[in-house]
């Protein structure tokens, strides 16, 4: 592997992003961790990790992120659009600020980060969008998040066709519920499915009743899938949305 092989992970300092960043680092990549706050992960990982303060909803900050990455390693091989935000509200409680927050964080950021990165990528580059099982089936009180993640699927398929002639692959990863602090907090919101019984009890029941393996995947497993998809071993794969769900939503 090129010693300067470089990945940007948006939202890469916490939640699923933390494990994605770690997986790429341990695979030998230089890892650019982009988020609004420094979690300290870059300094914990070592010299091949770097933090850049970035609000992914702001197009100019995404452009700056790419510039800083190239100034650091002079190359850019992989972008992982991981930054995301969950939220449940019934239809009549959805307002424009809620819509804007979820759409800008989950959907707008993926498109404009890709737009900023692609001109700097050489053939062999890979874009990985962290989506969700919510991109494949709707659930109650989750219309805005589902809209954002269904949109991520559309971006993935369209850009796979558009960027394929340039030798750039575009894929999505669709985890089911991953136990992270952010998800646990969101699950216990007023309109979320775990509001009445608590997130831990909800997740245990969900795994027992809906997972073929009777467990839920870990963030580390999501990270390992991303590293595989970015590798030459997956060189024939593009335009796909890969479930990482322990068999919650089997699909052809």
C-alpha cells in the first residue's frame, strides 16, 4: 500500500465514525478526521491521523477540508461520508428547522463533500456513504431521516454511473441500529421507539425479534466493511448499498 494512502472520514471522531477512522488507521491509511469538535481521537491514534474542524453542512468548509488534506499528504484516495444525525418526529411535529438539520447533515453533506473531493481524486478513488437500513424501509415518526437516507441511496447510484468512467467507485453502507451514545440519546427522544422503555431494553428486544443472528452489529464491524470496500479486493463493486445488519433486512 502507498504509505501516503489517505482517507477523509466526516464525523470521524465519535460514534460509528470513530470506529471507521480507527479501522482505516490500523489498515495503514493516513486518516483525516473531520467534525465540528475534536474528540481527541487523532492524537490517540498517532502521527497518521489528523483532525480538521469542519461543519459538513457548510460547502466552503468542505472545500477547506480537502485543501488541508492535500496539504498534509498530497493525495486523497477515499472519502467516507459518515457524518449523520438521527431524529424521530411524527408528521405534524416536523418543522423546517428539523427538516433542514437532518437533510443538511445526512444528505447535503454527502453530495457536496463528494463534489469537493472528486476533482482531486485519481482513478482508483472510492467514495463510501454511510447510510442506514432506513434507506430501504420506512418506519413511523421517521419520515425526515428516511427521506435523507433514501436520498443517499439515490446519490450513490447516480454518482456510481457518473464517476465510474473516471475510475472512481461509489458505494453505500447500510447499518442497522448501532449502539453509540448519539443513537442511544436519539432513541429515547419523545417520539422515538424507545421512549417508554429505554434504549437498552428496546435494542435487546429488537435484536431478539428482528435479527437473524439475534444480535446487532458493532461499529467496529461497520469500519471493517468500509476498509474492505475501499480496497482492491472490492474493485468490481460500485453503486451498491451493502447491509451491515446481522440479517435484520435480508435483500436480494
